[in-house]
């Protein structure tokens, strides 16, 4: 069973709704440094979850490529992400990225809306 998705609370109608931000960093780390980097990234992810405006923070390992890690964060708004990017915690991530064997992939995506299982159900019911 999948965990339930929790949506960010809707802002009142008189306020302009701000988009959420998705920050994704993908890095390839030398095998001799992967244990050390993994410890740093786990600690960074744990601290990030308690920062104001952080809706989620997850660390993944690529199952197809050895020593490839992906850090994915969702932020309530651009201002929250900006505050995080200026933090000492983010400086630690930048130092880890310097160890990357390849140019790290860094992306910041704006999320205007989000759906879940209802999208699959709707698409599959239209196919019948």
C-alpha cells in the first residue's frame, strides 16, 4: 500500500497562490568516497526536513548506476528554497558536489499543481 499524500494547505482565495518548488540534485561519486558522501547526504536530508517551508526531502541511490545519488526536495515556495540555498547546510551539499565524477545535474522546477491516483483512475476510465 502507498503512503497517503498530504497536500499543502490551500491559501485563502484573496491571496495569490505561490507555486511549490522541486529541487533535484543528481551526482556521481567516486566509489572510495561513497560511504563518506552518503553519511553527509543523509545528515543533510534529515536536517532539511525540519527547515521552514520544506515539504519533503528524500535521498535516493540509482539502482542502475553505482555510486549515483539523487537528493530531491520539495519547498512550499521560492522564498523558502532561497533561504535554504543560502544556508550552511546547502554549502555542505555544494562541497559534496565538488567530488562528483561527472558534472552534477541540478534542477529547480516550479510546481503549479499536483495530482495523484485520481489522474490514473480518470485516464483508465476514459479508455473503456
